């Protein structure tokens, strides 16, 4: 049932979030969207620098403590982590306020947007608290409450306030206020969810020894080191684009990256459910279940996302045209490259999650360092000369490197194989879906928002039909039986 909740949330996010982004892009334009992206990237960088690996520690150890019924350890881990996150976030926000004037002199692009900076930086403590709560709820396997907050509540509040803000002429500042208030709403909702889950945990003192703090600290520091790399490189391309090309190019990059990230929701969907299961399998030292989960998640991730990736490749120009002519003129080829890189990423399966859940986090960190160095060199080398194409190429090269390296690491250290015969089932549905896409292009229909939506639905229907015609794997049948049973149980409860 958790997978169904995640699927429903992702469909809702796609149905509401994509039109919202198109609306925002048309109102703010590439220039305004670029300024927002630079501010948002700055906040994300700060959050990555001060998260200290606490959220990842929560999702790593909570499933293990649930398995062992060490409930007091869960309370200590979540309570301490949340307190640290909020304290550090508030302190960071106060520091930003003190530095507003120096920042305006050092960064001329934001000199006229000090109010916007002060508002968007409220997201620093909110993001830290929200991210930690999300991972704690994942560890507690309370996915439904997490999704209601992070997807439904946050997106409805953001969309509603954005429309109101634009209608009264706030534009960039209105969009920023909408984003911050949406984050606050989701944070409060998830805080309530954690409080409710804690109330249900038995009041036992089992496993309350203080020796676990060093264990948490060691794991958190490894995660933090990886997060530092991500914080430094995650927004580097938009900063370099802003310096050497223009804010407008940053706006185009933001839209292209958001489209590229659409298939990732399926990866997040299965990781949200599968990562705690990997942790539990690791605690039992069950290598067979670990390998089965890896193959199963890889197959489902690819099959769920492949029609969308094919749609993005075939209909890149008409889709980008919905955002505005500038996005279509500059973003088509970069989108192709980003989507190709995304396919390689998703086809590699949840390899990164396996390393973090199965004790290989230190070795994975070394690979992350090499990948970050490669990405940094490529970004600062290619973007000044090739602009958006350079950003896309740099991202693709780093993506291929890190995923290939981790797959090799899993084979050598855990004996896990990437290939599974079930992956042969991707072939026929892919061919059928591509044929449908070319058929639509050949009709010369005006490819507006409605036509593109119908086309995407048809491509998914064809992919599903072809998959059913060639037969389902036994694991798929087990999943369908589990879903049917869960739906019937849910209806009975209601």
C-alpha cells in the first residue's frame, strides 16, 4: 500500500506541479526564473553545508531499531537530531540577515532583491527540519503521512499562494513567499506525524545505552562528507552559468532540470519503501533478499519511468514551448542529454541506496569525491565555452562515472549483480511506445498542453499493454496481489 500512496502523490505532483511551473515561467520569464533559481540554489547549498548527515542517519538506523524493538533509541535519535537541525538552521538564518548588505555588494545581481533574500532564507531552518522529519517518517515506514505533507499539502499551498501573489503584483517575491509558507505547512504537518508515531511506540528502555552516539556520529559524518560534495557541486552549474552566460540561461537550465527530474519521482517512490527494507535485510545479513530487492526495484523503476523519458525525448520542443519561446530555442538539445543521463542513472538501480544501507558508505564516499572532482572540472571548463550544452555534458559524464563505479563496487564487495533476465522485458514495450510517439509526430497535430497530456497517457497505456502481452514476472504478480489485498483491507477499514 505504501507504493500506491507514493504513486498517487507522484501523479498529483505531476498533474499540479508541472502546470504550476509553466505558469510561473510565463509570469517571471527566463530572467526572473533564473534569479529565483540562483537564490534557491544558494539556500540549498547552505542547507547541505549544515545538515551534518543527520537525516540520512535517521533513515539508516530507525528501521534497524524497529527490527530489534529498541524504541528508546529511536526517540533519542529523532529528538536529538531534530533539535540540532532546528538550532543550526535558525542560527544560519540570523547570520544571513547580518550579512545582507555585504552580500549585496559582493553579488550585484541580488542587490535589488534583499527582501526576497531575507524571505527565501527562512527556508533554511524549515528545510533542515522538514528533511530530517521526512527521513524519520521513512524510517518509521509512515509513508502516507509523509506524502500528504510533502506533496499534497505543500503543493496545494504553494500553487494557491502563487496565484494570489501574482494576482496582486508580487511576482518574484510572491512566488518566494508561497514557497516558504508551503514549506512551513509541510513541516508542521510532519511534526504532527512524528508526534503521533512516538505516542504509539511502546515505552521501553531497551537499547538505551549511550554507546550508540559514537555510531550515529560516525555514520553521520560520512553522510555529511558526501552531502558537502553535493552542496558544493549541486548548484555549481547554475552559478557558473549565471557568472559567464546570463540569468536567463539559468532560468532555462532550471526548467530543463525540472523536466529531467520528473522520471526521478519513480526512483524516489521505490526508494522510499525499499531503502528501509534494504536496511532490515542488512541487519539480518540476508544476501538473497538484498539481491532480490535490488533487481526488483531496478526493474520497477525503469518500467515506471521509461515511457516518460521517451516522451521527453520525442516531444522536447513542443513541451518546452509551453514555458515560452526562449526555453524551446535554447533547451531542446540540453534536455535530450540530461534525459539520456537520467536513463543511465535509473537503469543502474538503487545502487547508491544499497551502499548507504549495507555498510559501504565509506567506500561510496571516495567514489563521490572523485565524481565531484570530475563534475567540477567539467563544469568550469565546458560551461564558459558551451553554455547549457556544457552543463548537460558535464552532468552526463559525472552521472555515468558514479553509477558505473558503484555497480562495480557492489559486485566486488557484496557479490551483487546488476543484470537480471527480467530486464529483457523492457525491449518490446519500449519499441511499441516509440512507435506511438513517432505516429503522433507524423500526424502534424498542434501539440499543445492537452494534446501532449493525452499523448503521454497513450504512451503509458501502450507500454503497459505490451508488458501485459509478453507476460508478467512472478514478483509482479505477487505485488499486484499485495496491492489488491491492501485496497480491499483499506475499503474494509473505511
